[in-house]
C-alpha cells in the first residue's frame, strides 16, 4: 500500500500532475531566472539548450537560449497543459545546466 501511495505522490508531483496555475508559475519563474541571467551577462543568449529528450518522437536537437525564451514568450497564452508542462521541463533543465555553470 505504501508503494502505491508513493507512486501516486510521484505522479502528483510530476509536471503533468501539478495544477495548471503551478505549472504556469514554474514556467514563469524559470523563464524570468534565465532571462535575468541573460540580461546580466551571466548567460550568453546564443548558448545552446538541449530540448530533444523531453518529447519523444520529435526531432532532437538544440535551440539557443534566446530562441527558447522567445518561443516560450510567444506561445505562452496559446499552449495546452501538455505543452506548458514540456516547456516547463525544458526551462527547469536549462536553469540547472546554465545557471549552475554561470
């Protein structure tokens, strides 16, 4: 029973299990953190971000920080929950990778 409850908790803590408002908040906070790091010169806008492993079946590859920031900025109000969760993961991983290196 404890194993089942643990799995339920893991699902609820996953990006798709979060309420939409929390997903949007997480997306916003990661976007702002990266944007401010670019503005302050801690991160180069042309630094690559790997985006391929989060969405199977899509072309794997890299986008620049600036391209990712622009994509999120442009698509934000038009995305469904799954897309928001995916970009949230991309920005979270980019935050870990880029800001830790800065």
